[in-house]
C-alpha cells in the first residue's frame, strides 16, 4: 500500500508525500515549501523522485525549484501550465497515466479554479489528490474558469467510487461547513459532520482525507439537486449548473 504523509504548511496548506515502500519511489504533491519536505525525507530515509503539481499557483509550486535542485526529482504538471510552472519535465493531460512504482494514477483535467488544473486519481488504491478543485464541503474559487467549467469538472469527481479518499490542499473545512449550513440548515448529516470537524480543529488535527460519499452527503457544491438547498437559495427551476453558479456566488460573499 502507498504511504501518505500530510504536511501542514503556511496558514492552511497541505503538502502530501506519497511513498511506495516496494519501489521506494516518493512523490510530493503541490509542495508550497521545500524544507518541510526535505525534513520528512531525511527523517524517513526516503528519496524524492517526483513532484506532481495540480496547478500553477505559488502556494502549490514554490518548493519546486529547491526540491529539484536538492533531489534531482522530476516535475510533472499539466501541459497547459508549461509556461507557468518552471522546470516541468513531463506535461500531462486528461487520460494520461503516471506511475509511482506499481501504482498508477490517472490524470483528470478539472478546469475552473484555473484554466489548466489537473487532479490525480489512483483508482486501484482508491485515492484522489484534487488540489484546489474540490475541498471538504467546498470547491475552488473561479479565478480563471467559468462556473460551467468547474461544474463539469466536479461532475467527474462526483462519479468516482464513493469510497474514494479525497486529499485536498487547503484546510478550509470549518468555514466551508458554516457556509454549507446556511444553504442546507436541515441536513442532519451536515450538522453531525460539523460537530466532528470542530472537534478535530480544536485539537489542531486535519479534516482530510474526506471521501466522495461524505461530500455527496454534505458538500453544497455536490448537492445542487437538493430540494431543500434549492428552496433556501430561492432557485428551483434552473439547470443544475445555474444552481451551482448561484451557490458559488453566495460562497464568494460569505465570511
């Protein structure tokens, strides 16, 4: 099985280290900083073989250069981000498969947050690294894409097996959950989940990973078909993407 280490950095970022104990290959997902990664590599006696970036934002790539300099690792990122992520060795796109030892990850294009965002899905291991496309009870802001693009991207993730473990790269869960309760206040699973989320954060513990099943039950950006949610936001006759777009606008104004 793959070993996964979650590294909290900056204010609310997560870097993930994935290690295959058989091949001894190690990947870093979206390294915002280099030193925390180098420290864990040294502590565990691991060699970094590759970096997998989901998109070009600085809080996902700022550790790339020093890690490549120190470890001679390979940087893998979206082909469409070739001009925005320095040092890319391999560009990937929808349908490509990349390997970590004997473990294969499919690349899924998920534009919306940015125009070139990709995520990495280990189907056999039931693991998804989704960057800023999907969060626990939330989704990414629309910096470069449209609501329709992000909605289509999230439909791909909604269709993954419900047991898929989802690793996102920010700890936004308490704020996301508070917003979710404003648009679906009668959702009992959401109410119960927030009790657990608040307990975890009180103890400074991460709320990731989540699962697709948990998000289907509590994430408003997966629940545009909920009659209660539609009633709360005052829209019921629109298309799913129109309802999604309104939820995204409401979240943008939420604090």
